C-alpha cells in the first residue's frame, strides 16, 4: 500500500500539548446545548457548496470468488484483529501486486 503523506502520528503527550495551544475556548463550547451547537454548525456549513459538474461515476470492480486454502497461523493472524479479516487479506495481496507491478511510463 502507498503511504499517505497526510497522515501524522503524535504521542499522547504531544496531543495534550497541542490541545493546550488551541485557541478554542472549550468552556464556552461545554456551556452550549446540543441544539445551540447544531445551529452554529449549520450556519458554518451553509456556505459549503459542492461542485457536482465535474463529478464522475466510478463503479467498483467486480470481485471474483475463489476457493483458497491457507495455513492456520495465517488465518489466525488476520482473525486476531477482529472483523474484516478477509478485507485485510485482500489489502495485503493488493499491496503486494502494486509493489511488484511494473510502473507505467
């Protein structure tokens, strides 16, 4: 998989320091009701207008069903992370294919 350059990782201490630097007055936010917050959010979003003129319909590729026999330790490794183990296996295989595919020039 291609590494996303926009993802940044922070330690817990760094996040606490960043929240201390915030210009947001959280006591004012905490004092507002849910309805007041919803109203303020709606006011901010009213100027956002998506440009649908350049939208393109991209249909997902159909997947092919296969029967695959895997070793138990491989299956257990992916299942140990919880639901979605088949999707994670697919992502690993896709990353391998992309890494070994000749680059188009």
